[in-house]
DNA sequence: CTGAAAGCGCTAACAC
DNA sequence: GTGTTAGCGCTTTCAG
C-alpha cells in the first residue's frame, strides 16, 4: 500500500483542517493576540490531530527572532565543560531558548569556524569559553548583534559580558596557602597545553606569588592526553623519583592530583607531613578518596547558569545593563593534604 | 559619536560591494556552480572585507536543507552522555553538520517538549537516547522526515536506525561471570531511577541469570543523586553492615563501585577473596585505583561516532540502507576484583 | 476578534 | 559563466 509522500505539514494544512485562516492559526499556535476561545479550541484540536510541528526556520526568518543560543567550548572530554553546559541547559530550559554546542578542541582556527557557523544562525546569544580569540573571531563577536558572554575566565578584556573566576588569582591564592603552611620545595604537575589559557594563568599567578617570596618551582612535569588517575600516579612517581626532596606537589587538575594521593599512599609517603598536595577544580565526584585533596572550586555549574541567565535576561529585555563582568570567587577547599600546622 | 545601527549584512550588500549579482555571490559563497576565477576572487574579497556572515535561516528555508542534527539525551551530569556527545561532535565536525543538544532529565514529558522543539528546526537527523518514548514522542519521530537514530540500547523496537549495546545481555554476562567464579551471596547497589531503562534492563538480565541458577539477590541498596565515590562508600558500608555474609557486590555504575573498592580497602576486607566487586561503564578515568574494578565497557564514544556517521551518511546519500540496528558488544574487563580462581 | 497582502534573505530553476 | 524570476512557510502590518 502506497502512502502519499507526506510532505511536512504547514500552517495551511492546519488552516484547511480547521477552517480558520492561516493568520489566526498562527496566532493560536504562538499564543499571540486575542483569539476567541472557540476558534482557539478548534485550531488546537486540528493541529494536534494532524501532528503539526511548526517550521521555525520560516518563523524565524519572518520574525527575525531565533531561540537558539550558541555555546562554544573547547572540549567535552572531562567533566568541566559538560558541567558548565549542564548549568546553561537547565537555566535555559524554562525560557524557550535552546543551546547549540560547538567544540573547538582548544584550536583558535576551529573556534573561528565554529563561530562563523553558529553566527550564521543569527542566535539570540553567544556563550563562549575564554577571553582569548583570534582577530577574526573577535571581529565576528563584536558584530554579532546579540549578547556575547565570555565565560570561565575574567583575566582580560571582555567583548561584552563576562562570567568566571580569575585564574591568576586562583593560582596566587593557592600559592599563598602553600607558603603560609611552610612548604618550600614545590613541584608542579600539569598539562602540556599552550592553548589552555586558564591553566597558564593559574600557573603564572602561582609562580609570581612564589617568586615574591623568593621561591621558584623546584621541578615540574607535564603531560598530554586526558586527565586520569593513572596519569597522575605515573607523573607523581616520575617527579618524586627525580626530585625526592620536594615537599609539595601542585597539580593543574584534581584528577591527576587524586592520582598523586593514591601514588603517595601506595609509596607510604606521609601526606601532608612529608609532602603536601593540591589540585584544582573541585571535582566533587572524587570525595571519598582516602585523603581529601586540597583544591579550589572553579564554579563551573554556576558560571553556566549565570551566563545563561544573562542571555535570557537580555532576550527578554534588551535594555538590560550591558557589558558587566561577574567575577565569582572560588573558595579554597583545604581537604587534608595541605594544612600541616 | 553615533554609529549607523548596523543591521546584519545581506547578500545584497556583498553584491553591491563587489558589483556582482546576488545569485553569483551566493554561488561563490556556497562553492556551487561554475563561476569564473576573477569574479570568485572579487566576491570573496568583498565578503571578507565586509565581514559577511550568511544567513542560514533564509538559506535553509529556500533550499529546505538544514545542517542541524538534534541530539536528545537524558542528562549531562555524569561522563556517560558527554562522552557520547563528544563522539557525535567529532564525527560531525568534518561534515558541516552541527549538533543541537536537548536534555530531558529522564522525563518522558520533557523528551516530548524537547523533541517538538528540535523537530521544529527540521533537522537533518535526530539522535535520541533510548528506545522507550511516549506515544506522542514516537509519533513525532516516525513522522520526522529525517533519519532517526536511537542510541545506547538495543533491547526493543527501534523506529529507524539503532546503535547501542544490549543492557540485558550486559547484565546477563556479568552474572554469568560472577556465578562462574563461585560467588553465591550477591548484593546489588544501584540507582533509584525507575525511568533509567538501561539500568533496569541490566538489572533484569542480571537477576534473570541468577534465577536460572537458583539464586536471588541477597540484599540491595538504592540511592538517588549523583554517582560519586563517597556515595559508593556509604552504600557499601550500609549494605555490608546489614548483610555481612555477602560475597559479591554488583554496582550499577563504576563511580559507586570505585567507592566500594575504597571502602572495603579501608575496612581491610580482602578483595576479591572475601568479597568480589563489579561495576558498569568502563570509566577509564578511574584506572589507577588501588584495585582495578571489574566492569563492562558501554562503548559510549563509539556509539556517538556511529550514530553520527549514520546520520551523515544518509544526508549524503538518502538511499542508504535504512533501519539497521548496530549492536556493539561490550567487553568484560576483569580488573582485579572479580576473578578468584 | 479576524483576514489579506507583503515581505524576511536566500536558493532552485530557468533564461541568456 | 551570469542574471532573472519565483517562491520557501511563516509573521508583520494594516484593514476590516
């Protein structure tokens, strides 16, 4: 049996099925303007019976309103950005806005492509990770004609709005805590990613503070690839073998830091008596380790929520204050690998 | 100083700036049709100079082609779906297709809303987690007019294409391994989520296999909320206190299972001699724990990649084979918490 | 409260 | 190779 090749339904179909003009059908379906209860009911019934799904492409073209929000992030391979995205998604859920995700792999040229692609949908807002962009990307964002929220990081010049933490300050705060606890032979374990500006800024804030106290990083170890416990163990082993006199290890993220906790436990090294440890991110799913790693919360979910709220707010009321920077303050979680006095 | 309210640029602007007709400009910008090298260069230069970003809304309406792929998933709060999404995103990256993400929170009614929303963009494909949908959702998917790939799970009737693993079989396989190793007093620790059909199916496959050997789950413990090490520790403590004679603990995911590993280590319980353990998911970031938890890989990234490839393939060639189910085989990772003979 | 006309910015299908 | 003419399916605007 041959089914008539069902082209997608249009307003006209609903109009014919209900005997109401297209225009009025459109009004009912968008809850716009006054329509009598009777017609409203007929239209709704017809739309439902037919299984009509409106065509937003046509709608958006006609109204020049788009319910899409572009979200541009460097990666989905650890929990950081999914958590941000989750915050965005839940905050957007009530507003009728939809996130569209683009992943850049930390590559500026990919960011350019992804932005171009997304802006071609004329989204209602752009949420983009980081303050560092290629000139072309920056130009696109400046001329995007919609709110632009740069997230994660506040150390730099935002194009428009900005929500994040100061990674430089986070590095500084951790360095101060470490020094204050009397550690002096400090090792750093981190990622080999020149394009991860936030990791770089934390490192800069960290070393600058040490320098002010006349101290330099005593040794360091870098890696590439995903952050995982095993990687953290391996790096810790390597570093401690090479520089056995280190009394503190600062990790660029909690996953490898947790690996350090496990490795030192396995080696029977006293923590934090002999060696202190700290990470970064506040990965709560690691609570429950034998020792709780000292860390700093990066406020990921909240950043997502606030960024989404800014976009949603401006969509509702375009006259809202522009270009504000919301700097959140990550709190230091001492855990039990840092404090020794 | 007043800037002229820069309306977004149109093809016409590029046309005027380059002295080439709109149509030819359009051709150049889409790399379609034959255009002389000279005009092509002039158009490209003009577009670049102006910073022209095409309007895909108009383009899609005119061509009835949309480069969006709807991705509908239940959650972003653990690594499972971000990994799938990452697989989708990387496979789509080369194809010009863009993922649009919708999160349902495991609620059928949210799934309905999200699907309606997404289908209104007339996407080139839909990738949706799970085979269980409300009647309305199913109806929408059937009539979507684009490839529909249901992912994660193959136990059920797919609407169109399907990529995943059999969770029932995964539960069965694990049960067989556990029985074969001689365990008999088996406890289950899992999530209290009636709407997580995959967890339910694993549990069903698991208990059915035990039943065939005349064995019942000896005790069980459920929780709600995020999966985390601490939760796993706590549940393990509770369960072992209540039923100290258990000789095996089967966890519904690796995070809580890893908590179990840590808790039993802390209690000095011999693993797997006294108690064996297994989880589910193959969360590689947990490699590095004192003992490697037995688990089964859910093939998350690969599922995402294959689903995206199916969509991309059908977009390129609409006559491609339809409605195939790709069942992947999760491999059992024995780790060192399961084998005792 | 309802309807008719005119586009939104682009591309398909033809002419030239 | 390049230009012209009609729409895509909806919403805006204005008239009744």
